[in-house]
C-alpha cells in the first residue's frame, strides 16, 4: 500500500511536483500518466528515496519513506526508466549482487535467481554478460532484479519505453502475472494504451499536479464515449459525444475529413489541458 | 559484512579483466624505471646513493596514488553519472560506510597489485631496497587515502571531464612535486611548505626511509592516517548526501 500526503518537490523556483495526495491500495496496478516533465519520475524517485521531498510525506506499507529507510528498502522493488544493469556482470551475477545487497542467504539466492530467470525467460542466457543483451532482454532482467528480494510494492518507471510492440506486450504479461501474486504496482507511462490495458486506476499528471484520478472507464466517461477528430486550418479539433449517433450527426455536417473513434485516456488529457500527452 | 558485497562485485570485475589491468600497470613504471633508473639515474647520485634506489619508493607512492584514485574515482563517477548503477546501491539496505569501505578496499587491491608490479620490476632493474611490514602498511594507507579521495571527487564532480580536470590540477602536481622523483629540500621555502602539507609527500618520505633501511617516520605515518580518516569520512558523507 502506498500513501502520499501533500508530496512536493521544488528545484529552485521550479515546482516539479506540487501537493500530491494519493492512496494506492494493496494489490492494485496504478498508472501515473502524463507527458514528459509532468512530474511522474520525480514522484517515483521521491517514493524510492532517490530524491528527498521538499515537503509532504509518503508511506509504503505504513513505513514513512524519509524516516524508515531500511524497512522501506525491503518493501520496494524499483525498475528505473534508464537502463542501469551492471553491464560488466552476467545476468546471474546481476541478480546475485542484488540478493547479496539484500542479505539473502546463498541457497535462497540461487533458488530465487533460477525462478526469476525462468519467469522472465532468460534462463538460457544466465551466464551471458548483460552488456550483450537486447533492449527488451535488459528490461526483463531489470524486472527480475527488482523482484529478487520478494518486494511487496514494485515501481516501474516507463517500463516499456523504447521497446518494440512485441516486447512491450511481453512486459505487460509479466506485470499482470506479478500483480496476480498480490503485488502492488505503481507504473509511470506516457503510453495511453499501456495505462488502459494494465492499470486498475490511473492518475493523470501535468506540470507537477494530479489533474485527474480514477479508473480508465471513469476518466473516459468524463469526456464522452465517442470522439470526432477533424483537421482544419486551426489544427486538429476534438469533439466528444455520449454516443455514436450524435457523433455521426455532427460529423455529417463537417466539410473536412474526420475520424470517429472511441475516446481514450489521451482525450481526457487533451480535454483537461488543451494539449496532447506527447506534446 | 555489507562492504564485502560491494568488494565482491569489484573483485568479480577485476578477475575478469586482470590480464588487461596487469599489463596496464606494467607500462608506466617500466617507462619511469627506464627513464629515471637507467637513463637519468646512471649519471645522478642522491646523498651518495644510487638514484634508482632513491626513485623506486617515490614511483611506488605515485603509482599507488594514481591507481587507487583513478580506479575508485573514475568507476564511481561513471557509475553515478553515466551507467546509473550507483542507484542499485543507494536503494539497497546497506550503509554509506559499507559502500565506501567496499569501494576503497577494491581500490587498495588494485593499488597493491600495482605496487608489487613495480617492486618486481625494480628488483629486475637491480634496485637494492628494503621491504618490510611498515613498507606495506604505508602502501595500504596510501591506497586507502587516495581511494577515499576518489570517492569524494566522484560524488561531488558532476561531469566526466571535470574528473580529468581534477586529476590534472590535484593528482598530477602531487605526482611530480611530492618527493617522488627529487627531494624537495632545495625548493623555495614557501613551495616546500606546501609540498610538506600534501599527503603523497609523506608516503614518499616514509617509503624511502624504510626502503633505505632507516627509521619509520611516526609524523609522516600520523599525517597519512589523519588524511585517510578525513577523506574516508568525507566520502561517507558524500554518499549519504546522494540519497
């Protein structure tokens, strides 16, 4: 369980995260969605003790993040956005190092490494240096490493960024299987599809603030079921409708080409900010 | 025993790259010994003794400094700024003290291997120097001191280029001035005072005295010990602040 109260991070005069309040339940997959610079990664870095908050509090399973460091470190697993495997070590050694850092016994480490390499489908590459792995294999190994010490809360910062669609789906399957075991997952993403496919609830961040929070269905319900996109001299225009019939009626009256589709979380973001998630 | 995990990782990498490391440790001492031992050394005497016997302890002090500083400093700076592997240690339940100790001990292993390489080469070149427990204690202390200095530099310097600038402005002047290749006795008093304050000077003085069969120098030993404690504490603080 993650509880965040008025969490704030300032860098000089810039507010990276402002007064964030959020509770994520045990066993939930929660997605922080937003464009680059929205404050998602800063939030994760504060929750994983890599950045000291300027204000507010955060608790992981009841332990305060800034005070109860050693307890929090045992509870959390972290997969950062950037690739930070030890490229001079093999896949096995990367996991072994992590297990040793978390004071796991030798037999426990060996058994867990075998389990996890099977889980992420890298058992055949255990003795290969991580530096020789593809991007997707590295990401899977990072997930295995984060799970090594049996954490109950997992942070995934942009877990599929830069990966091909097939590998992305493999990572999604891994996340679902981990959550099936009761693990709480907080992931950040700017991929709309990823948030919709994986997350029980989504928080949309923009400029350091949480601007919307709810299940993907609830959030989409706020703008309408169907969207009509049309391109005219002023750029792409979006109009939202409760049903397909109203959307068709509206589109019929337009001179330009239109796209009629179901609304998604990006539409929620556009409606609330006037900008696209990637823009 | 948390420090052992950090040390274990470093030894895995050293084992894998040992031949390359060993070969790299041969190159500069060999050049120094040819240039200063055979070349310049044949026509120079220091206090009635051979220049080769004078210069070998200085080269050992210099080499242990450079090896331990460069290895600990550069690898940690890269790990912090480029590879980002430092985060794996920062979010692990180990103390900054254990982390720094593991890193510095790994620097010591490399520094000591480098010193042994020079000793081996020096004996092949015909150097006549005495090596005892005090000699190795000061080598270990020098490695620890400059390994800890490497941690401090790596944690406070925010660009790889500035690490090499640090070497240029701090390590390089010490390499040449701190009694390694010549005695600072004939230098102007002000410069000699500055040199006497620097830690490498005391490593050179101590090693040279023991190597010549002279006394151990308690003051130099104390200076090295104080510097080591200060830099080690600063290294622990710098890692603590990174969290």
